C-alpha cells in the first residue's frame, strides 16, 4: 500500500512541477503504465478507478463522466459492452495528427492521438476499454495526458456486476453508443454530444464556466 501511495505522489509531483514540461510524452506514458497503480477512490456500477485529487468530478451520466481542472473539462466514456465482449482493437497511426501513438502494453490496448484546431489541442486517449477527451492549450498538454492516463490505467472492472448488467439487458448492444476505438481527428463527436445538452457551450469549443458553476 505504501508503495502505491508513493508512486501516486511521484506522479502528482510531476504534474505540479516544471519537470513535466521537460519530460517526453512517451516517457510520461511509460512511467504511468509501469507504475501499475491499483488504488481507487471512485466506485460506479461495474467499475472503479482513481481520480487525481486535483481534479473534481462534475457529473456522471450512466457511463459518461465529466471532470474539471481549472478551465479544462475532461470527458470520459467507459465502454462496458466492449469490455464484456472483449472486442479486438488495432490502431492505425495518423501521420497528419500532431501526435499519434499506440500505447498498448501487456495489460490492455490503447492509443493516444492529439489534433490541433484553432490553436487548441484535442487529446483523445483510449486505454483499458475507456476513453478520455479534453481540449487544452499547449502548455497544459503533458499534464492533461498524465491525468487522463492515471484515471484510465486505474480502472478496475467488476466482472460479476457487468455480467449481471448484460444478462438483464441494462446495456444493450443495439443502443447507440460512442465507439471508443474510433478517432475523431479534430472533430469530437463525444464533446459535441456533451455540448448539445446546452450546459457546456463556451468559446473556442471549451466549456462555459458560468454554466458549469
């Protein structure tokens, strides 16, 4: 337990110091993935995960969750259906993207893709059958990637609960759901779905802080 707490503290020190700006993104990803954090402070129906303490949970809508950090909003989607069905996945690198990486390891498959639009950076990171999207400024890029991967890498699924959900048809394969395996390449359907709710409609595609608060 002490080892895991120390690892989390080290990761948070990276996100809070200038060191993270000096680190390379592949090294940040490797550091988070190899730490294999297992702590959780958030529990949902079928899964749990660790939310960094400097992020605040704004809203949970079924398997969609919104976290806030300063002027940025993280949008997470947990794909319980794909997890249950063990849907196979391969990622095709995008030469036209600002950043395109396959981040699969011995634990799960995933990808990181960053695209630039109107001087904003759309981060899409999929790992462990879940996806986080966030639009940030360049100086927050590495911190956002670190935060997102900490969350995704600590997701632990409860197979018994998920099996019951599938058996009770609570989650239907026929429902219209987001495909976490698809990249948006700068046009985020996920973020658009959230903004269409009339709550998150800020300038430059960012959340309206007045409506959030």
